[in-house]
C-alpha cells in the first residue's frame, strides 16, 4: 500500500505523553548516613594531613633519639683524699656505667617506688598515675606528686630543655613512645640510673654514691639507696652536703614508699631509717680542694674526665679545722684575732696533708694559707742564722747583744732588755733582734740573706736593707712551711704539692716532682735543727712543746702585734700557723709564742695520734 509522505513544514500532532515511572525516594536515615560518611572521609583525610603536619612541626627540631647515650656535658674533675674518698668535684661528674645486674636490688626498687610505681606495667605514659597525682595535688592545694614516668624523665632529661611549653610536652610524649618502642624496660631504667642528675655535679647513681658516701653504687646500703632515690625531685635541696636533715627526711619518705609497695618490710624500713648518718664533709677541705684543682689543670688533658688522688689526710684536715675554729672563736675572739691559716706538710716530700685558709670559706673564699702575703717577723730569722753558719759561724760562737744604731734606725729586742754576750743558739732561742741584725751584716748583708731564703723556696718580696733580718719582707703561710722543710729533713729543698696521681683517659699519671736539691749542707742542717729545738726547749716557743717528742720551730711577731706566727717541725711534718686580721688591725698582745705556739702543739698532738 502506498504511503503518503509527510508534509514537511506543516505542523505535526504532538506525540502522546508517556505515563511517568514512579521513583522510590531513599529513606531519610540512609541519606544522612551517606552525607556523614562522605564528610567523615573528607574530614578524616584533612585531619590526618593536619595531624601529620602538626607532628612534623613538633618533630622538626627533635634530637636523634639514637643519641640517648651520647650526652654532652662538661668534663669532670674529681678530687679524692689519700684514702680515695671524694672531697670535691668540679664540672659534671659521671661514675662508672652500671647495669641492673651490678646493683643491689633495693636501689632500682627504691627509684621505682618513689618515682614511678607502675613503671613495669605502663607503656611509657601512665594515665592512672597522672590521675592519681592530680587528685593528690588537688587535695593538698599545691603540687605534691608529679605524673611523669621514668621513661618521660629519660626523654626530658636526655633530649629536651626545661622549658614549660606545650610544644616541649608534645615532644616529650613522642620521645617517650620512641624510647618504649626501641628499648626494654630494663634498658630504660638503666639509662635513667646512669644519667639522672643527683646534685653537686653528679650525674648517675654511681657518681653520686662515690661523691656522697665514698663507695661505688654497687656497694650502697639500703638507707644510702633511699637517699639517692630521693634526690631527683630536688637535687640541691635534698643533697646530703647542703642539708643533711632534709636529705634524711626525704630518705625516710623513700623507705616508706618502698614498704608501701612491698619490696621491703616496715621493720626493714625502720631499721634503715635509724642508720641514716651523713659524715660531715670537712668544710675547710674546700681551701685545699680549690688549690689542688688549680694544680691539676696543667696535668689533665683538655676535654677529659679526671680523678685526682690528692695528698690530703682527711682525719688531720678535720682536726686542723676544729683546732683553728676553737682558737678563733675562743681566746682569739677575746684578743682581737679575726683570721688564721694553717698548713701541714710532709717535711721530706712537701706533700700537703692539711690546709685551712681562714675562719669561714662560705663568707670569704680568699685562701690565706696560699694567697695572703704577710710579714713573718722573727719566723724569718732562721734564714739569717743559716746565712751566718755558711760564713763559718757555729751555734756555740759568742755574739754581742747590745744597743745598735744604724743611721736613724735603732733596733731593739722585744722585751727591751740586752743580754750582753750570748751564743748564737741562745740568741735564736730568745729571738734577739740586735743579734739578728748583726748576723745579717756579718753574713754579707741583705742580698746574701735573701739569697739563702730564695734557695730554700721563699719567692716573695724581700727588702734590700738590714730590716730583712727582722722579717719585714712578705711571705705566704704555705711558702714558709715549704721553706722550713729543709730545716726539718736534713737540708733538702721541698716544694709544697697536693697531687699524688691523675687518672684521665684510662691512664694514671704521677705529676713530675722537682729533683731533690740539697739546700743546706748536712752539718749546717744539724746545727739549724739543734738551734730551732732550743727555741722550743728553753726559748720563746716553749708553749709549742709536746711531752716526749722533739719539736723544733720558731716564733714570729710583727710590729704592734699585727701578725703572730709559729712554724715548726715534729715527727717528719712541718706545721705553719698564722694568726692576724685581714685589715692589718693589731691584736691585743698576741705573740707567736702564745696562741700560734699552742695551736701548733694541739695540731701536733693529732699527728701523734695518727
């Protein structure tokens, strides 16, 4: 059938509309779920990116955690006495590296009990401990407990500063988690034990045990372990050296905490608490320590830790301090004596056994035993008598004690009397001034006398006139003690020294000692000792006599009683004593034969006991 083609250009009828297909709308809950999921995914991505950026920002200047055992510190200098007990330390003192297996178990137990009871259970951050500390602090109204764990302390102490900022706290958390991941609990505790600061420059329990108790950490007792464990909270306040009472109270708290955790019994805690007793460190040893540390500087390689064994006798040092303090606080106070200094040294070697540089080192660190330069008065006369012996005179030779006029100067004896002809021995025993001047002139004048004094070790300023015979030059207490060594040891010059050995870099070094030089001929040395013994036996130094012992020495008193000396020998030791005032104020009639001679005798009696 033929179809009629459409008529283009003519309007066509609209197709019939199709009925709409019904679309089922999603339930409202499902729609919101998808919206939340979509935005959650978007937020999670951005949140992760933001958190990553924050972590990168917090961690951008973090130190390498691998450097946990590479702490940077000042080289340490530790001084011990002759017996090996620590008397002083300088710089940052670090002892031997210790392992838990090396230590008595109660030392790490004490640390855990008082610092981090849940150390073995938590993962580095102790949420329970933080909440418990917060409750305790709220009840007390101030900070009583901290919530930081031992791992956090390691992270903070090894890597971070003490700045109290949010950033540092975040860094502490990051490092804490790193430490927990890379070290075992035992290793973290060992790092803490070896690197914690425990006051007085001591880093680690071994250094602190040696410093405070004179023993390595492996040998500490229960109460000593409690003292060490109690120090980290406030090392300066709880230091046995700065406040023994506070240190003991803190140790008792640690013992109670140990009993509370069950690692020791209440009976053990009470027994250990009753044993707490700190030996009082000799305060005056600081004078010696400062001097010995200066001596050691030239002997220690730069940047190396060093342990210096000194010549100090701690028992004698304590006795010297006590004896000098008793004089200054007792008769000295009544007679206008403000200061004093004492040096005790070995006559044969010059080794300094004790030194006290003044009344109170805390009030003034000026060491009068080493730094002060004072007129020795008649304590200088032995050098004049030696110069005369070297010109051929002998102790029994006679010399005139009579008025003497030298231009406008007229020297007189202390008591104003003249004795006529006397022996050289009697003249020295009675400390006659006119004889001293005559002998100086006969020996070749002031230059010859000064040469003798310098040969024996006096390096101070000496006058170039005959007043040198009366001790108007300037000497130091230690310097004069060293020079008297030759009078006491048979004529050999000695140089005062404070160091026996220096151990640094794994090697022990003995300081070089000057070769023994004979400063006095043997025969003249015997004569000098005989005359100095007469000073004590029947002359101006009778107060220095020690029953049953030979004592040889010389008194010295300067004009207007501004200086009073006694320097002498007993049993192979030289003891030099000076009393006076820093401002050169006169004392009230104090002579070398009074308080200084008695102080010499009191110290000499301590030597006898040793």
